[in-house]
C-alpha cells in the first residue's frame, strides 16, 4: 500500500478517565464560508472540553462550516478508558 515506507511500532498507556483521539487533517482543515479554517486551536478544545463523543465534535465542526462544501474526509476515532 505504501511501498518503500517504514513504520515504527510504539506503545502508550491510556490511564482510566483518559481519552485518545486519532483524526485526519480534514477535521482541522474544515472551512467556514469566510475561508477560515477550523484549525487545531479549535479542534483540541472540542476534544478536551465537556462530554466528548464523535458526534459532538463533528457537530461543532458542522456549526463552524455552516454548510460549506466538504472537500476532505472527516475521520475521527475516539477511545475513552473508564
């Protein structure tokens, strides 16, 4: 699939009460009608604040873009350890 590319394996501990968010750049690259990007500075607080669900984060982005055309994927994986 990615011929000639090497990947490294690593491990991380997700402590009880913690979240792990893995996302594509399409989330932070989502554009408002003005052309302004959602950006990492909006994405990180939306992940860290309040009850976190994929639907709430995508909803926050949807409110920001106000129906603008989506030109990239919106991929988000959230893992929460209780």
